């Protein structure tokens, strides 16, 4: 039985095959994976907010796209991953409740997705799979043996990105 | 420690528990009158928990729940989230709509509307009691409803708190009908700045 590693909210885990990294019940949060297909190492990061500089509490770097992604990159490089081979996938960023006058914080899902892509592009890591937006929750996992990133939902089924 | 909630005294926690008690007591009475069943409630839990652990209070982040969310406006802005396991929500709809237990298998527009109204009534009752206790007048927004994974629904509240800290202060009460057919969790989650306002209003600021 391959190891199943849980990634909590505002949390980051890295590992190597045959482990699977999984994060349950993402709403507006984003699950960002990095993967080196040749060495079969990677990581999964569960961010809540786009930007640590906009926040009063930024000690937990895995909470934010701008600090969590570089930290995950460092950790997978330490496991031997090659920066040039790394690919990223992202999922989440929903808006769970529809309000007519949705405030910025209600639309944080969209901003999270945009920030994640911007940070990844700044680091030169291609985003090869994406499933963001909508108004539903997602459980996401990445199988480090294959790099397959599975997105499970309650009403919209399951898909691989 | 940047979290203002992590440093509350025992007296302050007691005061918050009492607020939860009075508020939820009033809500439970309202719900009991609507469905004509006895409602038991536990002593409110006032917990300060790491944000990521909040979904565990209702059984884990991937448990399927129905959530009614209301934003609370006024001098102590807060969020209210009324969470019901899927089966409880369906049974509540059966009762509200005069159907047989087990008839509701999914929620249509009218069912959702009925559950939102329940969220509305419970919140109104809760906030009224809070007003009598603290003299802070608070108004709920119109309710919004989602049926999904608990973690995804709670993230709406947790992300707001996440901007200010890494812990959540939740005042949580569990409701049960005496036949155990309905179980629900009522969360009042004050915005970080609101806590001070509430505590000073009851003289333990």
C-alpha cells in the first residue's frame, strides 16, 4: 500500500514515489503541485491567500502563494528534482457562496488562482494542468509514481488533470 | 504571537461561552417551535484552534454538509455558519415541507430556500440574545447556501481569519432533536477586531 500523505490547510508536503500527496475539501483555496517526471519527486501545497504582504499574520509561509510556492520549490530541489523538468498543476479557487454584492474576500478564489499562476510563471515553471473556479469543493491528490493529479468533487465527478 | 485570540483569559473564555449559551438557547427555542420537536443543545464549545483544524470539529474536511452562511454587520462584524450533515438537512426539509421522513433525496430551489430561512431565523434569534446580553446591535445579511465538503464551505470563513492570524475563535453549539434525526452545528466566528468589542461590552475586555 503506497503511502498517503495528508496536506492540511496552509500546509506543504514534498515526497517521492510511490507516495501520494492528498489535500481534502478545498474551497477557495488552491492545491498547487510540482512534479519532476523523471525523478518522480514532487510536492503539494495548499494555499489560502494570494499575497503575504497584504496580511498581518504571515509567519506560516505555506498559507500564501507568493511565499509557499518558492518554499515548495526549494524543498523539491533538495530532494534532487531538476528545476528544468518541473511542471506544475493547480486546482481549487472556487467561490462557494454566491452573493449579489460579493466582496473581494468572497472572490478570493479567483485571486488565488491568478496569484498562483503569476508566481509559477515568475519562477519559470510551466502550468500543465488546471481546474479552477466554479462554486464547488475539491479534494485533490498527486500520485508521485505517475504525476497524475486527481480532482474529486461531489457533484461534478472526478477528473485527472 | 500575532494572534489576538491566542491570549484570552479563562474569564474571557467563560464570558464567550455564556454568550454562546444565551444565543444558541434562543435559536434552539426558535427551531423547536418551527419543527414542533424538542431540541437538545450541548454546552457551547468556545475553542481557539489552528485554522486547519476547524473542519475536524464537524467530522473532517471531506464530510458532506449543507452550510448556510450569513455575514453579520454592526459594531462587531462576524460570520455565522450553520452546518448540517446532508442527512440532517434532508430530514429537516422533510419536516418543513410536510413530507415523510426520507422523501427528500436532493435539494430543489424551494428546499434550499426553506433551509436558508431556517438559517435566517436561527441567526436572528442568536443575535437578539447577543444584543440583550451585550447591547451590541448586529444585523445579519441575507443567507447563502451551499451543499459540499465541510472544508470547502468552512474555507470561506477561515480565509477571512487567515489574513489576520493562524487561529480561529469559534463559538460552536451542537443541536439535536430528541430522536437524533437532526444534528447541526451553529458557528459564530467573530472577526478578529470584533472580539475586543464583545469582551468589553460584557466587562471582561
